[in-house]
């Protein structure tokens, strides 16, 4: 491959990716938050043994009002790091974050607090994210006093009662007087959601909000977030390892592996016709009650493969070591995110094998064409 | 002729004694486990699943007390002799535990001792239950890791050096260390990613087929059990509400609670279903309502429901002869009058 074609390819990629982002954007409300080319490196070790772990590499996310974007991946894939970057808790090594069109500078306490009133988080574990020595009222009243300018004749108490009712903690007065240990997991998570809403944010970052809850409670909490998204025009980032819930709950799905986005597109399309081998693995790993005589019944198992490495020294595709379609090229050169449909993109050299339908439907401009 | 169950729990009741009265965590539960069978025990947190399993092994401490019922164990090594687990003295129990009935505890993250190497923890189990020479014991420990596909050089690792999936595999290896007849698995994969979860479940099934133990698999995720278990028992508020083959639970759930559970998880395959979930939250076990405890959350509930006796009855017209449900009113596949808690058509 010569240098000229490389440059042409990069140009082509930028153009197609831009098209992907544009077409998904058309159907949503106004853009609330945009992250472009986010990278986060962590140094490991000291001196000679020092290496760099790129926990997040070149992640771009657009969060639109009234839309849910799901970020799907396994533990250690960097999804929570993305949430921390967006929440201003970590500073990106490279890349930009824009909120309502203005670049975000979070330096110092005051700026951080101002930022927090626009961007709020709901954490995974409702058992540790609430302070056990304070009542529900305290948890809701504090953000109201910190972030809201209360008008004449509106008391903080009114707002707090309203919040509790919004998340269906009724009768409100009874719940407000309770301590976290008196609540069930689902109720605690609803307190956490109410606390996030107290600041009247435009962006809600939900980091595995239901994974610690019982299956029967999950729907209720996800349904509540959906409802509040419509009522408050929220832009929601839903971080999860459960790709099935992304199908039902999200508009767009981003699949993350070892710090990189490997596939993105409308949630229904990504889950029903996954293009990237990793997405295919995720989908096939979900429990399937209809698959009688499945892998589990027959007891055959795939060999346990090594997990992907996010070390900056790793060459080629990060999913390569686990990928059933791996080729020589995948071991040397990292695949870029290329468009596979008008609103979908995937990062894989073998898309002609892994998703032949998608590639042929595109006609002409196959994945290979761009690289010649 | 039906095979005799290896573990038979009958009419077991367990309560937690408290100043404010007893919390009746398990109420007259009967469940049997046949050799080589996988029985799934499903239910929400606080429904008494773990209490039932630990109670059957007599692992509970006061304030938990067993208030009634019996637990019978019949293992191959006992040559057909039936053992009443509840009547055994502590030294007799020690012979039974782990050698005959082993447990994979919830959250492998915390169940391993962080300051001991994996080898020493496994050796401890082997040496406590088998009389082997030092060399043989070491060889056995190494072969246990082979069993769960962990490289032998991990023997010298500490738990924090292992990934979550590996730690869970070590826990499984530990449970299988002395070749038990019954393995109780308490939410063994809840904290794991889907991909790792699937690998571990596949491994459990393979080991079960190779070694022939029976599994009591406890989880709140019914979708997992549909694929994994031979039979499924659904528990609500300390009582069993439905027991049936996995196939029958999937295609003709009889109890409204089971229907609600089935309608709670999003499916990846097939058409999008309208998900309803189960409204409300589980009842307070200290003051259970009369009749069926599911009444406040049930879409089918009538006044009759508060007067029924909670016993499992054969489901009329069920294809599976062992299909029993505690609800005498609702037939499989029925629609609730107000639409909540129903199961929509599952693609056949």
C-alpha cells in the first residue's frame, strides 16, 4: 500500500463517518452534548517498565435531547471511563466535549459545579451511592439548594416533594423521611434518579443503572427513565453490558471493545443484524430461551480466549485475539470505523465475511474498495 | 419407575426470629432433586431462595430457625441409606457437607480468601475431606484447575490477580474438589459479563455431564434458567408458586407471577414484545396477607384469592405431568383483565 492511497482512505473514512453521524442526528431533538475523538490514557508502572493503557481511544458521541444512546460493552471496555469523561470527573487526554454548542472547560470547583447542573449521573450501585446516615429528603434537598434558583413563593420542600412524586416515591412525605437502608434496591435507584433530576440537567449519564437490580424491577426503572426523558427533554447516555436492554430502551447503540467503538447504529439494527464479530459474540451470548438444544444443553463450549488488550503497544485490531475471522491484516493494522449503511458503521476488515448482506446492499463501494 | 431423588426437601419452613415477630422466610417448601438433574430456583431478592438452600444444608445461624419439615439425602456413597439432614449431629454434618453437598457461593469476588494463594485454598478443601498423601493432594488440586480450564501456573496466584470469571471458576473447582453428588449454585454468574457468563454456564453443563452431579441453580434471571435447567421452581414470598419443566414454564406458564417474570426481560430475538414487568414490590414477610401473597401485584386478583390455601396443585390440561401451580384460577396463557402482568404471545 502506498502513501497516497492511505491519505485518500483517511479522507474517505472521515466523509463516510460524518455521513453516519449526520443521518442519525436528523431524527432527534436538538444536540445537547457532543464528544469528538475522546481519548484517555493511563500510565501503568514507572521507569523502564512504564507503559500506556489507552482506556478510551477516539470515541465520538452525540447526545440529542429526547434520545437514548446506549453504550454497550463488557467490564473493562472503557464505558465507565467515557461516562467519567463526559461527567467532567476525568480530563480527556485528547478530544473535545461540547455542551449546547460551547466547548467545556471544567477547571476548578466553581466551574465543575456549574457543569454538574447540566450533566448529572446515576450510578450502578444504589446500595453505595446513597449516604447511609442521611434521609431521602437530605439527598434531594441538597442538589435543589445547590443548583436551582428558587423563585418567589417556591420552597425547597415543594420542589423535593415534587421530585419524589416524579419518580413515583409516593406518598412522598413518608419516603422523604426514610433512610436508604429502609428502601428496596429499586426504590433507592429511584432516589438516585430524583437526585440527578434535582439539578434540572440537560444530559443524564446512567452508568449501568439497573444491573444491580432484580430482573423484575429493571423494566420499571428503565421505563421511568424513558418517561422522564420525554418530560424533561433529557439527553440520556445509557451504559450497559446487557445488549438486549439496549434494543428495547435505546435509539442508537454504540458497541465498545477495549476502549474503542467497534460498531454503531440504530439499536434495533445493531442487535438484529450485528456486523462486527464482537457484537455478534455479545448477541449470541445473551440467554435465548427459544434455543432448545443450545450450547448450554449440549455442553460443548468454545475455548476460552484471551481478552483484548488496550495497551498502546498493541498492534492491529484489538479484538483480533478473540476473533474467529482473524486474518494476517487484522494483526498488523487497526481497522477504522467505516459506514456499512446510511446510519451504521463498524470497525472490521472482514465485514464482507461477517456481514455480507450489509456490504452487498451497499453496492459498489465495498469495504475493500476504499483500501485499494 | 421414577428415579429416587438424591435430595428431597419436604415441607421445610424457616423463620428469622426477631423482636417484632418471626420473618417467615421459607414456608412449607417441598422440592426434590434427582441425580444428574439441573433444577432452577427463581425468584426476586428476598423471596427466600438462598435461605431455602442454606437451610437445607443447615448452614444458617440464629436468629434463623428451622421450624418444620425434613430434608432427606440419598447419595450413591451411602449405599441407598437415606439420611435426615436435619437430625444430624455437627460431626455427622461435617461428613455430609462438601463431600456430598457442595455450594458455589454468591459473589466469587468475596468468597475467596484474599491473603491465600489459590493452591492453598484448594488444598485446604482436599485435605479436610480426603485422606491423600501430600503429593496426591497437590496433583488433585492441579487437575481441578484443568477441569475448569485455568492454566496450572495460576495455582500460585492470589485471588486479586485473577479476573472475575477466573475467580468464579476457582469457586466451581473448589465445589467439585471432592466429587460431590449435589452442587448448590447461588447466583454464580450474576456479577459477570454475558460472554463470560455463557462460558461458565457451558462449563457447568459439561462438567455435570462428565461427573454426574445434580445442580440446584439459584438465580433471579428466569431467562437463564429456561435455557439451562431441566425443571424450574419459582419462589415468591417464601413459598413455591410454580414448579414445571423448563419447556412448560416457557410455553405455558400457569402462575401470574411466573408470567410476570417471563414478561420482564427484553429478548434479543424475535419480534419486539410489549414488556410489562411486575408492578409494585415484594410483600413484607412479617405480615403476609391472607391467601395468596401475590394478590397486591396480580392482574388477575379477585376476592377469592385472599381465601385460598397456598398449595401446589396439578395444572389442568398441562402437557408436563409434573406441572404444578399455586394459583387455582388462572390457566396457562390467560390474559389479565386489566392487562398488567400478562404474557404476550411468544413466537412458537
